[in-house]
């Protein structure tokens, strides 16, 4: 689940290229009096643009309570309060009194394969969109290349060799995580390849599996794979997050590092396989690269995955085996007691008292107990 701060939403709104394209797409799609669903409304900006463009009613759907509160206040400040219904729920749990003529969203991260994005859009398309209704965006196209990203690569790998200490245990983890980057256009070491198109009007799988063949036109040093997307929001309206954007788009590009800097020569063939698989609700990204020179001789072979990017503790590994019998701990007992009290409808002050009595070592004061109950309430949306 994304937990953006209000400042993060400010950065999204400050991306003029993105905002202008979304505003143009909404103006093109909205007919006077139509019903709009704004999924992942954040602080409400797309809902307000929809109102201004003539929507009859807007459903602003957002799980981030803080953002939604800003949206409520801003709706009132802009005279839209009577035209917007706020839903503090995931869209997959929202039912609308009438299907929407337009569904607008931007649930992507750096790339469209992000969190619950594709699942949410597939659900919204089936349950919330009127027949013949419009989806904004319509489709995204994924682009892949390799880049000279010396500075970013160094910032990831160089800290692990300080003052003669051998800290390389961290490098295996660092090499298996990707991050956001802002690449200059002249830092791409091969022309980008179009890797996939995501058509939101039909897409029903949240996973990605693509293979692209790149050819290096010149000698260069590369540090990893770079991926970004173009979008078509409505017919003839869209934007691109390609390297070289100035200012840097809020999305940036995704940088999938190689374990080491790698030189390429003119004519080298760089084969990249990129996958995103939803495993237990979160994306596992895998990227493999093979570089062959013009004669076909191997120059480099890398296989990386975010699955390897998190240290798996022996306990975590053991506890996922079917034969494992969990032992209840004091913390688990305390959580169980707190959840049972919540289920009985007790006020939190009362539950805190009970926790302090039953588990004085865990909850030496009321603040500790209230914090724990608050976390449980947030976790389960109680
Ligand atoms: C990238 S922000 C976009 C905010 C705003 N619409 C904009 O364009 O500036 C995406 C927001 O969608 C919310 N979100 C993601 N999936 C959602 C879902 N299925 N239902 C409701 N909110 C969702 C996140 O909490 C986040 O606030």
C-alpha cells in the first residue's frame, strides 16, 4: 500500500506535464452532467478538474485518510463539496449508486506495474464503469534500455568498502533492488526498445514478462537497465517519462542495476529479460541480462531479482513451511487480547487498561498500550 505524505502529493501536482495532460484528457472525456470516478484521488486534484470541466457528480476514492481530509476541505473551499462523494476505501470495496461514465486514475509508481494498480483497474472496469464509459489512462507503453549511471551505481555499491572493512554482504542485497533514477538522454548506451503495451481497457493480468534485444551503437560503460513508460490518456493526449525530461518527471525512470559496471563495444548484443510477478500481494521484479560481442562470445551474464534483495531470516524461511507449528508469544497474546476487545466494541482507553494489567512488561505505560492499539486499528482499518 502506498503511504504518500501530503508533500508527496504536492510533488505529483507540481509535475506540469502530467497535470496538463490529465486535465486535457478529462476535458476531452467529460460531457456535461456525467458521472466520474476518481480512483486514488489523493488530495483531490483530478476530482476538482473533473468538476470544473462540467462533471455532474464525482466519486473521489482514496485510502489515504490524511489526503482525503485535505481533499474534503479543498472541495469545500472551491465550491465543489455538493458534487463530490468521498469514499475512504480501496476502490475494490466501493459500490457506486450508478456506474461512472469516466474513470480517471494514476495508480502507477515509477512504472505501471505497481502495488494494486492493475488489479484495481481491472475491478473498476468490470464493476464501476458504465457500458461505453471512458478509462483515463487508456494505455501505457513500456520502454527499456541500458544506461551509463555511474553516480547512482557508485552510491549503491561504494559504501560497502569503507576503510578496509569487508561489508560486501550488503552488495548482494543492493544488487537485487531497483530504484528511481533521473537519466539524461545522452546516458543511454543503446536505442530504447519498446517492451510492452498495457491496454487498460482489456488488461487483466498484473504480471509482466518481456524480453528485448538491444544493440550498442558505440563503446560505452553501462551500469544497468533503465525502464520507463509513455502513456495515452485519451485519443491524442498523453506524455512520456523518457530520459532527458526537463524538469524530471515525478515518476522518474526505474534503474535495475547490474552487479558491476560493464563495458560494451559497438555491435554488442544486449538481451534483457524483465519480469514483474505478484507474489503474495507484492511485486517481485526479476531482471536478467546477457551481453554478447559481435562474434557471439559471452561478455556478461547477470540474473537478479528483488526476491534476493531482502535478507531472508532463517526464521522467516522456516515459518513458511507447511510443517512449521508456530509457538504463541506474549506479543501475539497481547495482540489477540486487543483484537478480541476491539471485536467486543470496547473503547480504546478500556482496552489499554486491560493490556497494561495483563502484559505489564510489554505495556509499562498507557502510551505504549494506546500506540499498539492504534497500530492494530490502522492495520485492520477498525
Ligand atoms: C499516485 S497517487 C495519485 C494522486 C492523485 N490522483 C493525482 O493524480 O495527483 C495514487 C493514490 O492512489 C491511492 N490508491 C491506490 N490504489 C487505490 C485503490 N485501489 N483505491 C483507492 N485508492 C487507491 C494511493 O493511496 C495514492 O494516494
